[in-house]
C-alpha cells in the first residue's frame, strides 16, 4: 500500500523538524514544497507532501497515517 500525507506548519524550525522526523521514519518527499501567506494569522506557512510504501498492509480509511 502507498500512503500519502500533506504536512503543513508555520515557516519556522518546527516545520523543518516535522519533515525531518517523517523522513527518518521512512517517508519520502513527494513533489515540491509550498509556501503561502496565511491572511488570518498574517504569517507564512509551509507545506510538503510525503509518501511511504508499506508492504503487507491493506488500505483502510480508518488507519492513522502518523502511526507509520
């Protein structure tokens, strides 16, 4: 099964740590990162898609992606 997640966060080191953590769990970057202004909070936000292949598990919409 192939898993997909889109991670987002503020434009600060916490976002980089979030991405680093999932890369170290075997996820891979998917596509280019995004960067946008959040008018509600008047801050910049980052986003990055990641994917991971998991063998021997069937997809179920109730799975918790962060467990992988």
